[in-house]
C-alpha cells in the first residue's frame, strides 16, 4: 500500500512536468569542469558579439522608437495615410549630425552605409513627428522631437538659414545699413527717412504712386462741385497762385561730399537717384554712403544697389517695382581677364600668314 | 498602292488609340477602401480631427459587424507576422506547424550531402524532402539544451545573418533578457579567437565574453563562427539543410534553412524554452545581490 501510494505520488509529480527529463548518471557529475570566469558579470549590450555594440544598440533603439511611434499613429488612424493627406503634411527639412560627429558620439567608426541606415531611421521618425504635429497631437510630436534632438547638430538653425539673405536691420534711429557692389567698387550705404516736425517719418506718410493722382482727381472734383462755372468765357480768371507744394530737401552724401560734387557726369548722378525715382520716394530719404574701389560707373552702380536694398528694407512694398526695374540685381559683369596669346581679353594679335 | 497603305495606317492608328479611363474615379470606386469618397483637403487641425474620426468610425463599424461574419478573422488565421510575434512553446509544437512553415523542403537532390542521409525522407520534384519525424524530436532536444543552459545562468547567442533574420534573432535574444545576445549582421572572424583585439583587455578581464551556447539559423555563411565555437568548446545548435553535413554543429535541427518562416519557428521555440530557463535561474537566485548580473529592461513585444 505504502509503495503504491509512493508510486502514485511520484507519478503525480512527474505528470506535472511539461518537458521530458533525462537521467544523468551520478558518476558523470563528479569531475565537472567549472568555468574560470563564472563569477564575472555578463556583457551589458546584447549586440556585443557584432563587434560594434554601441552602433547596433543605437540602431535597435531607433527601430524600437519607430515601431512604437507607428503603432501609436495607427491607433490614432493617422497611418497609413492616403495621398491627399500626405500632400497636406509639411515638407521635410531635416538637418542631422554629420558622419564624423556621430562616429565620435558612439565611439565607433562609421562607414557611409551604416551612417545612412541611421539617417534613414531618423527621417522616418521625423516624418512621423510631422504627421503627429500637423494632425494636432502636439505632445506626441514634442516627445518625438526630444528623441530626435540628440541627433541634430548644435548649429541647426544656422545650417537651415544658409543660402537665405539676412534681413536688413534698422537701428534705433531709423537708419538702415546696406552694401552694394558693382565691378570693383563697394559702397556702404546708410539710409534714413526724413522726419517731419510732427515726428512722422516719411515711411509712415509715404504715398504710393497711384495715391497722389487719386488725391488730385478727388480734389479737382471737389473744386468743381463747390465753385460755380464762370458765366462767360470773357470773365477774367482770378489770379490765385497755386498752393506751394512742400518738397523736403534731402541730402545724398558720398564720401562726405555732396552727390553733385562727387559725380561730375549727369549719367552717374542719374544712376544714383534712379531707385528713388522708380519707387516714387524722391524726397523721402537721406543717404550717406562710403564707396571704395573702381571708377565712376562702378561706384555709382554700387551706391544705386545699396540704396535699392535700403528702400526695400524701409518700404517693403516697393520691392516688386524695383525688381522689375532690375535695380535689386547685383550686376555680375566684371572686367574679363587678359589671356595668354591674346592682346587683351578677346582681342587677338594680328594674324600673320607666315 | 498608296491608298491601301493609307487605309492600313489609319486602321492601325484607330486600333492603337488607348481607351481613355476617367482620371477622376471618385464616382467609380470599385474597391472598398477605408478612405472617405470626398477627399477634403486637410488644412486645419479640425480637418485632421474629422479625418481621424471618420476613419475610426469606419473601423468600429467593420469591427462591430465582423462578429456576425466569418469566424476566420485576421487574428485567428495565419498572418506572416504571427510567426515572429507569437512563438510556439516546445510542448505545443507539431508536425503540422513544421510542415506549414515549409521546413521539410531541402535543396536539390544532386546537392545532398551523404551525411544528411539519416534525416532525408526522400526526393520529390528534384529536391530532398527532410524527414520531419526526425526534425521534431531534435528540435525539442535542442529546446531542452537551451532551457538547461539558461537555467544554469548561461549566455546564449542567436546568429542569423540575413536581412530577414535580423528581427527574428533580435526578438529571440530579447526573450532571454540579460542572458540573450544576437548577431544579425556579419559575424566578425576572430570574435572568440581574437577577443583581446576585438573587445579590449579590460572588457575581456571584467566580463564573461565566451558564450555558453550558440544557435545558428543559417550555418553555411557562418562557418567562421562554427569553427571558433569548436575551438572554444562551445556547444552549437543549428538548422542544417540537406546540402550540409549535420556534424558541423553539436545539436543539428534538420530543416529548410532558406525559409524565413522556418527560422522564425525554430528561433521562437528555442527562445521560449530559453525564457523558461531564465525564469528558473531567476527563481533560484532570487536574492541576486552578489552575483553582479545587472538586469536589463526587457522589451517584451510578444506573449
């Protein structure tokens, strides 16, 4: 009975096992070789045997982040996106750390292929961030941005601003500082708007070229309605002189000399004043310019470009008209160099038959 | 003559004129998609919210009515990602699952290694058919080895150096926690035989670099790894195909090495066994204050 009960108990215990066991003879357990390093800890990274553990750890972390993000977006019904929704996402503009900087950070050498794998994952994460941001899920977008921030360089804004023209600043006195160049000349131009006695600057009271005409027309109509027409044509016209138009006198100083004194030729003076004429701002600004290099044509052209850029800074509305008049274009024509075998840039020596 | 050519040319031109299909197919949607027919351009956040709400409504509608439809749903039927994310335990493994994974398909009959003969069932369509009656117990034996190694605190390396095997070995190693490692890219020759150069003297001195078990999902391109394991007396488990001598690894699993599904099945089975071993080891060493094994955060994506 006892034996039977024991056997039942053993069979009950054995029946609970979900895997088979093998019998190990006790003799083979006597001289078991122990590992010399069994006390040491295991390596931290699961990628230790790849030879590049930190790189693959980084890659795996990014892949995990991407998986989690895509799952979250799928739950929010934002993935997969149809084409018309994809078109509504802002375009990508990513700036990532370059290969050298990233290699320093992970303390391993990076080839182009390995770097591109990381960048590919970062671009996908950035796309998910843009989708979350445009759809209004700003917390998710911010958490993604925090993850991606570690991969963005410190000078990201500077990199994005490359190729864009710096905006012209106007200082506390209302002066703008611009530079114009033509041929070998460089002009540094300070333009300040004229201020009335009331304190209004010419920029605030500036009228567009159409406005004065409208005012004249409306003034003319008012006059016609107010006064009665003369009964006969032989009646004398009242001798009323026209109201004097107050024209502000503005100065243009070039290298501390007035425009008329600096440029003797009318053509050069005309070049300098042309931006004001085209924009319709003739009496509105004072100009102080320092110009170096080149001759009269170059210097006058450089000042003209400087003035045009300054006018755009003060009155942005005139940009279209100045651009159409090609006054905002830095003339790229420069003196062509002389070549060997030629007398001048293009002129060849007299051809001799023999 | 010229008339006939002209008529022939005209006829061919008429035949070659392509039928103009409507560019705007908003009214002629022949397939059921989960996007609304009116494609409102999404400009504000409210538009996006509306878009999401419509999609969610459609999905809830489909989910509601799916219970009245077929019992074969996306969850209950096979999907390719199930093999990776829902691994089978060794006890619930059957011939049918091996067959469904295509583990019985070997290489060409002319390429069969004579040492593979015991594991070959026969030939069909010019390829060697692997005998799954041998594969199943050998796979379960390998699972036992993995479990026992993990239960003694051993480190196990999963090697699968093809792009489709990369996520497989990663997930398998993750199931083993701090005791699991994986190599999804190339195995660097000299990892074990030239450890000082590869890891550096201080890491070799401080950490346990030599693994206790190596599992190879594609042994043929990883002969360097097999040789290094043999030098260091590390037991190996590997999927051997019909063109391979099964004696290259200690515990061969005769199966199709080209099939991703088979590799996922094998890696899943072995990793589940390994997870059981890890749990046994952790139960035994519950007061793990002095063994110095730091526990890594386990990212469990599956059951």
